[in-house]
């Protein structure tokens, strides 16, 4: 009967060298018989498993340097040398070297579907978990690993909550752990309530608000990218031509706000009874157009201004940062001047309300563009200080209600 030359589950000379910490002997064997490095002995350990188990860090690193994938060799219960290193104290430097050489080892799971995060959390290895989370945040598979369930349907977050480990909760939540993921007992937050774990509940609640805000910013950024898709690829020549074209509607709408059709009322409020609209009176400087005519003219004009304004902001993105910020500030003051001009000539409180609504829309859209990194924060701050107070107080709302009722 043919007998295999390669016997499995035996103690090779490399196992003996690894267990004893004999670096020179182990390196000689690695040269003569490299395949020994992946062999498992009767206990289900490879040589690098034994080196980690016995605390021979230098030997474990030497073996890894010969073949970085040795840290992913699965032994008993599917545990890798990387998993074993997590469970032992004073191994932070070894974990760091393993991760630097083979970042993919953080994705390996045991036969119980436990990730390194499960192992670190279950063994209360806070420093190891901090290192793992820091590495995961730099990867593309962060959420997949941190939200992986073990055989009991527990994520690492469930274990941290159950063991009352608030610092670990914070680390995992910062690493995009989903606190609404359920196990056999329910969601993480619900279980924290049942156990009356106030600190864990407060941490999880706080992260719910933070995650909602984060999701909102992501949505806004994504929508902004869709709106301005392809704008960054416009050539310099075409960009210059578009900026000139957009200058025309900006100039035209601003001119209309300074010189409205029919001009503005030049008399005083005591002699203008013929121009009374409801309980509102025209005062010097207000438009001679009535409320309906003014809104029919200025709402489309304001819409044109808003579109031209934000397209101009979008086209300025490739400009040098300092120069771009200066232009953003100038455009912010232009928007303020345009808005103030229309509000000054509004003949009634209702017309003023409509214009203030458009002012608020400009400010909100500018904030969205700031999130998408197309508008400087300085220009947003300027707009916020000038446009948002345009809605100041309920005073104009109260005046409108009194005059209407």
C-alpha cells in the first residue's frame, strides 16, 4: 500500500525548535524544508503557533519574515497565530508587526465565526482592540468585520455590552459598529436597557445621534457629487467661458434688484394712501409694484440668481485654495447684497416673507455645498451671519398674522 511521504499532524523538527525558542536551528530548517512551517502537530499547532504560545516573539517574527502568510495558518478550532497573539498580554508589538506585514489577517475567523474583534473583546484586551479598530478604519472592509456575527449571532459590540466594557463600546462604535444589529436576545441597545446598564445606554444613544448626522452628511455629499458630476473634468478654456456666461444672469438679476420695474416709491408714508395693500403701506424706497406683481417678477429672478450662483461656486473648485476662498467671500457678499436689495423694496410683509424663505434656501444650499467641499467655511459663515437673521424673530410673523386676521 502506498504510504504518503508527507504525514500530517506530526511534530516536525521545526515544531521542536519553535517550542524551545531556537532561532538559529529554526532558520536552518526553514531553508532546508520550508513546507514544515505550515505543518500542524497533534495538538493542532503550527510552528509559529507554538512560538507565539511560548512567548518566543523574535522567533515568531523571523518565521513571519520568511512567509508573511504564516500568521494566517489555521490550527485548532480555526485559530491563527494572530488570534493567539491577541489573547496574551504584552503582545501589542507583535500584533502591530503582524498587521503591518499581513493586514488581511484581521479578517480571519475561527470555526466559531469569531473575528479578532470578538477575541479581543471577549478577553478584555482593550489595547489590542484599539489597535485592531485603528487598522480597520483604514480598510475597505471595516463594517463587514466589525459587524460580523459569531455562531451565537453576537457581534463584538454585543460582547462589549454584555461584559460592561464602555471603553470598548466607544472603540467599536467609532469603527462603524451597528448598535441596532440583533442577536438571539435582541438589539444591543434593548439589552442594555434590560440590564439597566445606564452608562452603556448613554453611550449607545449618543452614537445613534452621531450616526444620524454622519449619514445625513454622507447623503448630502453624495447628492452634491451627483449634481456636479463631471464638472471637475471641464477644461480650463470651457470653464472660463462658462464663468463669463454665468456672470450675465448674476449681473442682470442684481441690476433688477437695484432698479426694479417702475422704480421705487419716492413719497412719504403719510401721503401714500392710494398705494395701500391690505394693512401694509408703501414707504420710501419700497417698490411701486404691488405684492403680486413683485413676486411674479422676483421669484423667477431669485431662482435664476440661485442657480447661477451655485454653478459659479461649483466651477471655482479647481482654483487655488486661497484664491478660491477670496472669490467665495466676494460671491457671498454679492448674494447678501442681492437679497437685501429685494427685501428693502418689498412692499408688504407677505412679500418680505417669501424673499426671506429664498434667503434661507440659499443659506441651506450653501451649507450643503460646504459639506461637499465646494464652498469655503468662511463664506458660509458670512452668509449665515447676514442671511439667517433675515428671518429674525417671530416679529414679522406676528405682524403678518395681525394684518391678515
